[in-house]
């Protein structure tokens, strides 16, 4: 692998003159989705590390170093960390098919995450590995990571993945055997031991980086607030976030429109369950504008973590098993004894009961990275340089947060500072969708919400899931034409705080401007589009 760590953070020249082949910035890349989204990547550059010059500061300010400085020379790469194949008991596509579709829909990186379990551990992983290696050679435009969907002991599922390396397969095998909830025991404490194991592999140098994202966290209510906090605390460099928006988005298309007639994300399971966290409200078991309740609720669980000052990031993924209106059906091989469903079968008939989109077809998970290398993209995810977009609502977002003590400022996932009583300026620039999304329609952004709340420190109650002081600080109505640029100044700041952004096409809103609770069997995902951006923290010094 090639790395760009050696380049100074202010060196933009390398990246402007020599765009990585196959990225959306590559002028030779003529994929329609890449051409249309080129401006997305030309927007905000972000430095890969937490190192940057303090622009103006003396005394206490000199000890503060901004995290994710604005304008650091990074590029954007779209990807999906939740993809299933014939090596899942409920999947069907080959790895090559999934990667080809990801490329068709404009993705730069994917993670293969077949379900952990006895058959996967015994049989599948030895078949997945050579398939991935073959695809890496044949499809060089897409980074293909190897991972698995971990059955978190005592909780839901999570993506676990590593970059290619000498010990990658060995680590994944050992991890699944010892720590998967369907293979080993299924108790909460084992999840913390598992994450510390992954952290130990990084600390010992057996892998450069390992990441875990909790998948569809609200779907069954079994990811309790204290478990999420426990994962982050156990291995803060590994357990870094959750799916802010689940996959299976096509499931909400009504049967009257030829759809499955289920709930977006398949959030229509028989919840709450006996093992669900009892304090979660009924609306937590539904998506809200296609996003998980933990993310969509202002002052909800995500905000409660951010209010403690915890870096905890969100993503959006396909969770693709079977794609709506596709003609393929699962192979006939016995998964339990072979670890594979076998090659899928083309039935020639569109399957209207399937609830998924292909990777990149609906959701985009955009990551800022110094280079298109396996480790650098993972570093971008780890540091929160992530923007999530549904249905190509926007083509780009540039966020800059700064004060007189940090004139350069920071961007997504960043941390900056201001002297007590000073002002903090937020600048937002949005690139409109330059063309249609994959439904054929050109979406129109209607509004952008700037959400903020104070950072109050760790909560004594590790099961708290509210942040009552968090609110929408400002709603910007988007002009129908012209450049989209907004500014907002937090004046006379006395308390450390965080801020985050979301935007909507305005089609389905509550009276207070929030996303509506998605209706089971009647929620066309293309008719209700949102984006969410990861937060910035501002420390008062």
C-alpha cells in the first residue's frame, strides 16, 4: 500500500496535480456518478491527523492543537461498510457482483461483512478471502476491505474490519471464534473483551488499524446506552461509531407501488423484545426520515454522547442482501454445511419483495482522506471526517468552524477552541445536486439545520439517552437559485459546546421541522431525503 503520511499538512500541490486514479477527482474517470459528483471531492480538504498549527494563541491556547483542521488537502471517497454476499446465510450475490455494482454507482471503497456465526467461522472465511483477493486484482478502482458482521455479545450487530495485511485473516478468524455472540457466549462483558482484543492487535503492530461500527442500533432496542458507552470506553480507537441510517431502505416502498410493503430498514420487527432496553420509547423502533432514531432525534441518544464530549460518528450504508426489483435469487447450496449459498440464479423475474439497494445506489457515505489507500480511508472514518447523504440530496458540503484563537478552524469530526467570552464563526457551503439521483429525479435541498448543545462532561447515569439542552440553533432556508452559503456566529461563548448539521428536501416534516416517523408499508425512500454531517467540538479555554 502507498501512504501519504509523509506529506506536510499544508502541501496541497501533490493532491491537486496528481489525483488518485479512480477517485471522483480523477479527470480521466468518466463514470456518470463520478462526473456528476466531481465537485463533491473538490470541496473541503481536511488534514488526516490531529496535528495542525495554532493560528493565533498565547498562554493556554498554545497548548491546544486543532483536530481535523480546515483546508488540509484531503479528498473525498464514497463507500459502504455493510455488504453481504453468498457467504451470508441470507445473502445471494458474489463478491465480484457487489463490487461491480459499487463501482457502477460511484463508490470508491467497500467492506464485505458477511454474518458471523458457526458456518461462517468454519467454512466461509476461507472462501471469502481468495474471492476478495481476486476482485482486488480485477477491479482496481474500488478498495475492497475484508470484515464481518459481528454478533455483538449481549447486543445487536456491528461491522468489524481491518486493512489488508499479513495478519488480517488470522485476526478476523481468532476474533470470530472467541468473541462472536453466535459462536462464543453471548454476554455483555465479552463484547468489551473483544474490542480490547482488536485494540491489542493495533498496539502490538499486527494491524495498523481496526474499526467497529454498530449496525442498525435501534432496530430491536437491544443496544442499551450503557453498552454503547462501554464499547467506546473499552477501545476508543476501534469502536468509533454507528449506522446513523440503516440499510434496507427500499423495504418501505408500498405494495401498491410494487414494493415489499415493509418498514424502511426493516424496522418493523416485533420490538420491544424481552432483551430490549426498557426505557426506549415506542418511536425508537422506527426510522425517522430514513435515519435511526438514535441519530434523528434532536437531543436524543447521539446527542447525549456528544454532550459528554465523546467523539462518536455516524455512517449510512446499504446492508445489501437482496436488491429491490433485481432478478437474481439465492443459490441452492446448503449454507450450514458449506458456508456458501452458491452462485445466485437469474430468475428473469423482478423480485418485488426485496428491500435493499445496491451499494451507492441510494446512500452515500463520504469520507475525507489524505489518499485513496486502505489505511488512510480508515483514518478518515476513525476521525469523523464523514458525511452521510441519501438519494444524492447534495453533491458536497464544506464546513468551517473557527474563532480568533484558531483562525484556520476545523471541519467535520474536528475540535477547536475559543477563549471564554469569544465568538465562534460557522461557515457552511453546500453544492446542489448537479444531476438526477438513481431514481431519475433531481433532488432539491430545501433547508439546512444547525444543531448545537453544550458539552457538559461524562454523565453519572451511563444509561442516559437525552441531551435536554441540545436544540436547533438555526434553520437556513435554501434559496432556489444561486450559491448556497450560510454563516452563523455563536457570540460570547461561555461553555464548551458541539454542533452538527442536517438537511432535508422538505417533503416530509413535522410542524417543528423534524423528520417524521416513517410509516410501515408506506414510506418511499426517494420521496424523503436527508443528509447528516458529523459534529465539531468547541472547547472553551
